[in-house]
């Protein structure tokens, strides 16, 4: 059976990994053509490292890079948390091959994407 593999990764699994382990895992899985949905997104430093490592791994006709979208963190929380920007983590994050995943619409509560089977 042909299709696209979609892996839903729990917060418990991703939080057990070190930052570089998360980044390597994501790149390795996306290179295999998988679409990953992370229950809890990456922190800003992890996202930056993921983008940096992805940019250096791009090869025409082999690996086209990644497409990544996240819901922003909940704006609810304590006043002190808001003042000290403790709400920096993302909620759900969708990551996949750039040549197969295209974001159509994104807002605070919706990520709409088109997934293509052609590579």
C-alpha cells in the first residue's frame, strides 16, 4: 500500500530527548518522507538549530528541506508568566518534507495543509 506516513509524537516521547537528539530525529524522519505532528513543539533555540541543520542538508533532487508550522503558545497564564515571557513554547507542530507539505492557512487555532504524494 502506498501513501504518506504520518507520525503523531507525544509530548512524553519528545521531552525525553536532548535538543540535538530531537533535531536529528526530525531531520532523519522527514528525509524518509514522513510527516511528523509533535504534541508539544520545539523551543526557539531548537527550531533555529533545526532550520540551520536543514539548510545545510538540502540537496537538489534528494532532500528539498522542511515545511514547519506551529500553533503559538496559549496566551492564557499568570500575569507574571506573561511579564517574564514564560509562555515561549509552542503547542502542536507539524513538520514534513517541503516538496510534499504545503501550508494553506494558519491562525491561532488552525493549521490547514495540503499533503502531496508526489516527490
